[in-house]
C-alpha cells in the first residue's frame, strides 16, 4: 500500500519527530508512507499513491482536496490529526497516537471501500469546504488571531481574539438566497452566517442535530441581528450543548445552494481567512472518501 503523507512544515503544530513516528508506524503496518511537504498554494501529490493521508488540520485537508481536483472522488483520504481543532478528524474518530492511527487505517483498508465514509464535497466558487465556513464575528475573530500567540497557546488564541472583537464589533447585513435540501427556494437577511459541513463546529460543539459529513446537504446557521449580546448568548448556549435553534438564538436550515452579497467582514473556510466578497456555495458533484 503506497501512501502520500501530506504535511505543512511551516505549521505551528508541526514536529519532525511526530512525522517520523507516523512514517515508522505506517511501515510496521506494511504501508509505505512517502512524505509530501505543502508549499504556498500547492500540494505536489504523486500520481500513483493508493491513498493520501493528511498530517494536519482542516485547512491542510482542504488544500489537499484542492490539489486532487477531479481525483478527489477516486483517491481515498485519511487524517493524522495535527492542526488546532481538527473538526473532520474528530468527527470521523481518527486517533492521535501514531501506532493506533496506523492500525485504524490498515484495518479500514483491509475491510475495503464498502465500509469507508463518503462525504459529498461542497465548494464556495472553486474553493472546497471540508468542515465549515463563516462570515461575521466568528470569522473576524479568526482574522484577528496573532500567529505567534497561536503557536504558544493553540486554540485558546481564538478566545483571545474573540475578546478583542468585543471592543471593535463589526456588523454587516447580508442578503442570502438559495435552495433548501428539499428544493424549496429561500431568502433571508443575516449579520452572522455559519455553514456547518460536518457535525462539529469550533471544536466539540454541534450547532445542528442534522449536520454531518455523510449528509447530502449542509447546515446554514444565521443570526439576523448579530449584537454583542446575541453572539455571547449563542456562544454560551453552544458551549454547554443547548439547542441553539430551539432556543431562538439563530435560524437553522438544511440547504444545498447559497448565494450571498459582497462582505466587508473577513470570510473563513476551514479555519483560514479567504479573499472572497460575493459567493455561491453549491455541491461540486464529487464525493470525498475517508478510509476509516
């Protein structure tokens, strides 16, 4: 079994020792893992790998899917968690320990593709969305994270940046239109938008009970007026796992297509800030396959 083991050498969470431990763990399970370092804006994957393992977070996974292009439907993926939050790896249950992870992937490979997880891929324009997207206070907080602080305290850098946003609160009404999962058109206005592709958001939090990587639709969570109070109430309820939709703190829709107007607030996809203004989100016609 030949594997491309993709990793980001500039990521704050990257450690050469862990990469070496992964390669050795895979070797002991008869998996030839060949390291592939990412470069700015590209991943030079080989053409003959049986599968691709992403050693990183959701952003590195997205970049790998982007590099695969049409091959994303035919090349199995797996994840060696190493990012800040790792939403996809968390949902699928990939182990952090190299030995356990190699055993998981070997066992899944031996079971065969009929047991693997298939996930319809959505895109914003040409950019894949593997876990989540947002526009509003959440994305402004991501944009405000200091890289040095993130390297020191990891995910808690998001908390620090979110607290800073309280002093320079940004609000912008957005007009959203699209198609619900059942084909019905919809239109709404919002000052905060979250697209949950997977079951989890911002760590262990589940905003919609219908969200999941296996679903044919995505969950759209909107807040019409994103004040400091409404955002704090929403975040607090999500943190203690209360049903944010039933409490009236947001509106939740299962959708297949979304279009939105130009935004002045930064937009984040899979934890990274993207240079987008207006946009349309829709199924790509491809299905990712996770070997697990």
